[in-house]
């Protein structure tokens, strides 16, 4: 499960789950990770879930393709393993025409996915996440254009309100962080 270390690449101290070998190799061409684990598609074997359960990590990151299979994999893992998972998203607007996977993504765009993760395994944002009551008063909740710009700023796919709110929680973004980002996006 642990990747080979290349001293010429940055080390990211996280465990990350990806779909396949090509995705894993793409990430390993850019970074070294504490653990990088492949599901090998949607037909996940039982021992995969047990191996994930046995990890000592408090948080496990999931980076699957922005398609039906990727969403199915995320949901299967989250429903079968009692851990905290943080979804990382590849912005599907930056992918090559006809391809929507991590393996086909530009290296700079992949680097942007990891820009909000620091060496302490947390995002650069605060440690008290936004509440639903705070979120429903935000511009992002009622203005789809603003939410779209905030998604782009965070380098994630455009999401509906419920999914976007969950993403804000995963990134530990509080209401003040969101307002700050919204204001940057309005300029």
C-alpha cells in the first residue's frame, strides 16, 4: 500500500484512494504519498474494505473520476467503512474532450487538487466548519453563478447545494472563509 519514495518529489502525508493503476501512477509522477490505494474499479473486493478499516489514519482522502463509476466507488467505500473520508474532486471542465478521468488530467490541474492540503493533513481553512444555518444565508446557497465561481476557486466540479455544503465541511471552510472566497469571486 505504501508508495515508493522518490526524493525529488514532494511528500504528502495522507492516505488516498484512487480507482486504478493509471490514476495511481499519474499521482506518483507528481508526489509521494503516505499510502495510495487502488480500488481497481467498481467491483471492490471484501478484503479492500477490511484493509481500509485497519488503517490508523483519522482521515482518508478519495479521488475518483468525476463520473458515475467514481461516485459509485465513493459511496460504496463510505457506506462500508467507518472512517472519516474527505472527497477530492477533479474539475471536469479542465479534462480533455472525450476523457473524464484522473489519468487524462493535466499535471498542473492535479497539483491544484492538493494545494489546500497542508503537512498536518488538514486544509488551510479553519477547524470549525460551516453550519447548515450559516450556509443557507450565504450567496453560494441562493446564487448558482456565485456557487459556480466558488467551486472553480476551490477546484471542484459544480455541485448542488447539498453536495457543495458537504464539500465545504470536508474542506473545513467556515462561514467567514466562504464569505471571503465569495467576495474574491465577485471581483
